[in-house]
């Protein structure tokens, strides 16, 4: 029986969170099959979720026993993570496609997509070739190599980490531009969380540097992920799911309901801040009404014209409000809308 530590539990929970979120995304794909972003996000969650579950020590032990060693499990897991990272670039390009301008932008985007597709195929194939040529031996939870195998395994680790950082860099740049264009609210918050996940993902990927140093110096490295690496992966998963969920909420029709209490609080606060002004305007309006000034600014019958208020004063603002109120109350369009409303209510 394999005991579950805190890091392993975090890996399982984060993997399960990603898989659950992917199921929700697949439901969204069925509702909006033309939206490529949802498809790529769902595929990313599945690949990374399975990879995180397999990286947990308990899973790695069981899978290694089934496959006859750690080497095929680790290679398959790294391939899954590389596939997930390739999907991050597809997400970034799909987001960019929503904001295309001139036709030249579309051609440039298609060119970037072709380069990425080539890299997405070449990187896993090259990694598998390096892994196989290194003649890796698994002993006591570590991977050991000899001779030129050190350089081959170090090259494998470098390619794995470098490709991850490159994909996250592309996504982070797109998210930064999207955040700058987004209005304040859940959408912007979600984009910021996803950008934070990308930054943290870079740190997670660069954690491989210690494996590269250990391989070159001693010819061995850890067979699985250590505790800090698993914790970083769990944090990335949490930020990714939280950011993507907030982004979906921010673009959904019912997001207005979620933000209603906050908007009401802001409205009440702004109203309280304007209370002194409205009190002064109301007092001035009542005073001008008692003085006999008509809403349209015309003198009443039998009375001398009233002096015109000085521009920029409270009296001038009150007079303007009276004119607006009079025009609004007697406008034919307002009467028509009122009639329609009464008919709809009846």
C-alpha cells in the first residue's frame, strides 16, 4: 500500500480539478462548436490533468510496475505535458484570431500556426529519440546514464523545459494584450489569473534546471517530480481553472447577476457622494418654481420675464434641469412609451 503525502494529494486534486473543468469545457464545445478556444482549453485540461495524476509518486509506482519500468511512463508523461503546452499556443493563436484587422494580419497568423504545427510534431519526436538514445537505467527512483548518455539526457531535459517556456511566453504575451483591452470586471480578472498561471508555469518548467545540472555532474536525476515541482504544478492548475472559469463567467449572459451586488454598492456610494449637489439643485429648483419661472423658460402670463441665471451657477443648473424635465414630460415619444408600457402591464 502506497501512502499519500501532501504533494501527491495536491497532484491528484489538481489533476482531478483540471479533468472536471475539461468536462465543463466539452459541454461548452457542444453548445458552441465553432469556438476553437473552448476545444483547445478542454484538450489542454485533459492532457495536463492526466499528466499531473500520473506524476504523483503513488501513480508512478503503480504505472511503472504495469509497464515494466519508469522510463516508458516518464516519457509518456512528458509527451502529454508537451502536448498540453502545444495547446497553449493554439489557445493564444485562437484568441489572436478574434482580433484580426487587415488581411495581412490573417496571413501572418496562418504563418505562425504552420510554424507551431511543425514544432509541435518535431519536439516530441526529438525528445523520444534523445530519451531512447541515452540508454537510461532506472534504479531506486532515479534515472542513471553513462558516457554520452549524460549529454543526451541533458539535451532531452533542456528541450522539454525550453519548449514549455516558449509556449508559455507566447500565451503570456497574448494574455497581456487581451487584459489591456478588457473592461474592468470578471473577464479582466480571469485573464490576469491565467497570466499569473503562465508566469508560474515558467517557474515550474525551469525547475528542470536542477535535473540538467545533476545529469551533467553525476549522471543521474530524479525519476519523478519532487515536492516543490508538484506543488508548483498544483498551483498552476488552480490558477488556470480559476482564471478560465472567471473568463467564461465574464463573457456569459448571467455574469451580470454575479456583479449586481457590487454594482449596486458602487451606485449607492456614488449617489451618496452626489447628495450635496442634488440637495442644492433641488433647493434652487424649488426657489425658481416659487419665483414663477416656467419649465420652458417662458414668462408666465401677466408677469415680467425673469432674469436669466448666470452660467455656471447653481441657479443656472436648476433652470436647465427644469427645462429638461419639462421637455421630457411633454415629449410625444415619452407619451408613446408610457402607453405601450401600460398596455403591456395590462
